[in-house]
């Protein structure tokens, strides 16, 4: 299993993330890298655990390994 998946644009990332969540039952965290600070784009369908993991991933992406 991969630790990080890189996609070419936000539409591809959205499609991949929703596919993994709905069809494979994965729990994932997501963060957009490339701006001065990581950008979190939560989905309305994300549960609390996914949103919390995304915030944690954003912190690690910004500050480095904690």
C-alpha cells in the first residue's frame, strides 16, 4: 500500500480520493501542497476522523516531522 499518492490536479485528486473512500472503504487524509502553507479542502461527506487526520497531515506538511 502506498503512503503518499500524487495526482496532477485537484480534479484527479478528488476523483481518486472519493473512489478510495466509497469503493474501497479507505480512511484517508488529504492536503494540497504548493502554496506558502498547506491547503485543506475538506469534503462535505468527510467524517470527523478524516477532517482531524487532514489537519494533522497539514501540520506535518508545514512544520516537517513532529
